C-alpha cells in the first residue's frame, strides 16, 4: 500500500514507521489515523517484522497532536467518530503481539502523547516536550489519555497535567517514568533502533506472551495475573522457539528462532 503520510523502512527484523507530515508537525487527522491503522495491521501480518519503532519526521515533533484545523468545525457525532477512530488505533497498538517503541523526537502533545502511551515504552530526545494540553482548547483528551496516563505516572500527576495542560520536558518525563531514557537528538533514532534490534533477536513468541501478560495483568488482581502468567509460560513449552532457545543455551551457541 502506498501511504501519503507515512514512511516505512524495514531492516533486520525492525520496521521504522515515520509519521511524515513535518509541515503540520506530524499532526493527526482522520486520513493519518486511517493510514496508521492500515500500516500497523500490515506490519502485524508481516512475518519479517519482529519489532516496530514509531517516530515523527523532522526535528520539531513526534506528533504535535490532532489536527486542530480539521477538528474545529466537527459536530458531536463527528467528534465521537474521530475519538473512536483514535481509540481503535491506540488499542490495536497496545494489543499488537509485536513490541512497539516510541522514539519521541520533539513535541508529543495531545494525540501525540496518546500515541506514545499506546507503545510499549518510549525513548525521548532531550528536546522532547510531552503533555495533554487539550483543556487549553476547551476540550479534553480523546484517544485514551485520561485512562492511560494515570496508569504510567500516577493519578495525581496525571490529573495535574490534564487539568492544567502542563508540558513535561524530557528530564521530567524520565523522572516520572513517562519515558525510559533520554538521548541527544542526534542519537535518539540510533539508540531506539539498537534496542529494537536486540529485542528482535529474541524469541518473538516469548516476547509477545510477556507483552500480553504485562498488559492483561495490569487490570487483574496480582493473584489472577500470576495465574495468567503461569498459563502463558507453560504454553511456550509447546513451541519450537522454546526448544531452540534452551538447546542453544546448553550447546553454548546463539539461538536461531523461527517464531513457531
């Protein structure tokens, strides 16, 4: 599929997905959301892709938010449909079996922060600014921000950020766990791809099961989460990857995983 607003490059099991609207600070309108949905579905089905890194084109923005000009005249039903389209995408990214890393290279505001929150973790440029400033426009987050942010940074900070529109710099985002690491702007993509390639070298089924266990477990009691983990753990002993991984360890060689 040819994309108007995205660039995709695949190398060594890692797909680099770049939102390519630098003239609009990579903002999200309905067409960009549709392309992202199609791209993630295609990457999910591509056996050569094991990990996805998502970033924004240019030096200023990861995603500066939803396209305000496109939203300004929306009716209530149109706004609801737009929010549901965004929700569908962030939920799909969260449930995707393959890990997704956000490389936040600049502004990640509103829908941009919600895209980053949908990913499994994020790295940031030292120039990054992250926040949910929707209240400054007379609205509120609509792509899961009120639900996901508090699960990462805690209720108090999430409420402060959402109610005030406060933006966090990269060091503040690191301190509260919103991003995992901060790098100089020129090193962000290299470091993100380096981590992605390390993950891609491991057993994809084990990584996918671990991702599911963490995601599902957050909404379970600890006891139920541990039972779910045990079932997923056991299920991997029916796979070729488990046999190869353990055999390679015993034989003191690098495993060659097949994803089966």
